[in-house]
């Protein structure tokens, strides 16, 4: 970024880990003035350490995107910004039969309504300034679906539809709206931050063995083959630097493969392969659980 031009300002949500943290660091390195927000300020040390290691700085703010009062405060303090990156999100794994209404509401409040609220708060400043860019980090799950994570997928479908709709509304004001749609990538949402439904291990659920099987599939197959988070971050940075970005950016080999399969009418075969792997993983987990119960009963008898 030229030293003769004003530094552009970018506000990023969900910066405690993953895409948000990395984007905040890379944007600062690229010469942007970065406002990095996060819900859990106890994790601010991770971002501060990464910024220090890169030799850059950012303004770190507390923000829960489900809290409209906090959003209003952030907008009052920092609007207008040149770029808004709506990255904050969450996932709760488990069958749609087992997830509770409260859990579904929590995912929608964060992944969809939080994005809408942030965008409504920050876009008026962009309109007044005569330009702006909104980047919404959606997901491949918002294009094809995500078994045992149906609520997450539903929020991302809604978000993709939101992006497509407001993009047309905001074009007359020179405000661009972009959906960045990653497949599986190695972030904390797949590892340390993974959440499961409170009924995930309900013995009365017909989905118990499949819940366990999908979790095993995630750990043994999906995560080891997931892409590196930096691929997504590089895409976000490229979008930030384009004067006329495309509406959608798929990221990851799995994402491109899945969309190609859908367009070629092969999605049924891909789903069949997923079901087969799930059945294998479910049977393996069922045997593992039965083995644990037998060993426990044996230990009880001995005692």
C-alpha cells in the first residue's frame, strides 16, 4: 500500500483464533489500519502475540456480535471503515434431531443475525463515504449442505442469500459485497473450539451411533486432509485489494470438487461415498463403545 495514499481501515470480527486472527495480522502487515474484535477478550493475548511477532499493531476491541448495544458502540467509535470482514461464527455438531431449540438459536444469532446487525451498523458510514467493501466469511456448507451440522449449514445458506441480495442493493453506492466460501480448513472451529449438542450422546437417540461416527470421521479423515487456514486468509486479502471483486470466492480443493460435482450432476455419488464412510465410522465407534462397556463391567466384577 503506497505511503502517499491514506491507510485504509478494516474491521474484522471473530479475531480470537482462526481466520479472524490470521486476517488481522496479515491485513496489518499489508498496511491496513486494523480494528480486530472478539467476544472472548481472555484470548486477546494470542492475537497480541501474533501481532508482536509480525512487528505490526492493531486496535483490539471487545465485541459480541449478538449484542446490539456493543455493535452500536463499535460503529459509533470506528465508523466509517473501508472494509468490514464478518468472520465471527460458531458451529454445534450433532444430528438435527438432537440439537435443542436454544442451541439452534445460538448458532443463528451468531452466524446470521450477528452478520446482518454488523452490516447494517457499518454500511451507512460506507454509503456516506461513497465506497466500501463487505466480506462475509460463509462456507461451502452454505452451497451444498453439511450433514450432522444442519443448523450451521442453514445459517450459511441464509448468509449466502443475504450476500447475493444486498450486493444488488448496495451497488449504486459503490459498496461491494463478497462471499468467501471455504471448504474444510484447519481452524479451531474444527479442533479445540468444536462444540457438540447437549444430546449428542443421548442413548435414546436413533442418531447416537451416527453422531459418534461423524465425530470420528471428522478427527480421522476430514481434519487431517483439511486445507491450511492461510489459503483462506490470502483470498480475503486479495479481495480487499481488488477494486471490483467477484461476488463469490470458493476456497479449497474440496469446495471446488463439491461444486463441480453438483454442476455435473454427480453430487449423489459424492453423498453416497460420504454415507459409506459414515457407516464404517459408526460401526467402528459402536464396537469401541461396546468394548469399553465390557471392560468396565469386568472391572466392576473384579472389584
